[in-house]
């Protein structure tokens, strides 16, 4: 009888032993296919996770790189506009007129009031002036503390050429070493006379801002020249 069962058992030749009951553990081919699917899905998940991480890294590096480029450009613009303002100051006979606002640069984007904009870069000029003077008021020179006044303000392309996006402002103030208790008058022969302070700010896209403070001196017949320079953080 067993021989008949072997001959007629449809499972014979299909990986089963004749006469062996079929159980869950005997489905080896199916189990291997399931394991392979799990491994494939796991590998796919890992690859997707790595791809997402690499994408985030690439995006972050691009953002950092763009920010660095904008910051570097703004720093150069701040230095350039400080140099331009120094050259224009040399043409002003009476620096006290600059300190009172009676004289200013030829580069003026309208009046020194309200909000100014260029290429999407927005600057609230009165607010920035107020902020500078608030800081100056805390300096230890008393009545000789600087009083900042806008001297030059306008789009960056006015200084750096067409296509350069940004906004530039230069404020001027009297040198506190004069000790004349009058920040709106250049002291002439007094200590610190013939010296002005410049605060050159370059505003760029994405909220980028770079600043330099410069002290310039004029002792005729020599032209106005740089006395001191420092970046402001």
C-alpha cells in the first residue's frame, strides 16, 4: 500500500518526502521568498534615508555657501562706500557743515527720512540712525559723545556698478577726542580737530549686513586720509 501512495502522491518530486505530513515549517521556498522581500524593503529604506540625508546636507551646504558669498560681498561694499565717502569729504571745505547736516554726499537716495528700498533690500534710515546714536550715547565721553548723521545713502549699484544688489549708508560724527563739548562742530585746532568718524554699513539680500568704522583726518595741504579702520561685528 505504501508503494501505491508513493506512486500516486502528487507531492512526490516537489521537494516533499512521501508520507510526510505537510506543516508550516515545510514551506521553505515560500519562506525564503518572504525573507528576501523583507531584506529588499529594508535595503530600500536605508538607501532612501541616506539619499534624504545627503540631500539635506547638500541643501545646507548650498545655503551656507550662499550666505558666505553674500556676507563677503557686503563686507567689500562697506569698505568701498567708506572709501567713496572719504573722497567726497575731502571736497567739503567745512566739516562742521557735514556734522550739522547742511552738507552731504552727492550720492543721496532722496531725503534721509523714511524707509528706503533697492532690489528687495529694505532699510529704515531713521531707525538705523536712532540705533547708532543710542549706542553712541552710552560711550564714556559725555558731551563729546558722537552724534551720527547720514552723509551718503543709496543703492549699492551706485558705487559697485549695475547688477549689484544691496543698500549702502555712511554716517558721520565728530571725533570725541576734541573735548569741546560740541559734537556738531569740528574743533579745528583742538585735539581731534580735522578728524571725523565714519560708520559705513552695507545691507544685502537675506538680511546680510556688514559694517566698518573709519576715522579720517585732514591736515591741509594734505588730502583727507585714513587714520584708523575696524570692522564692526
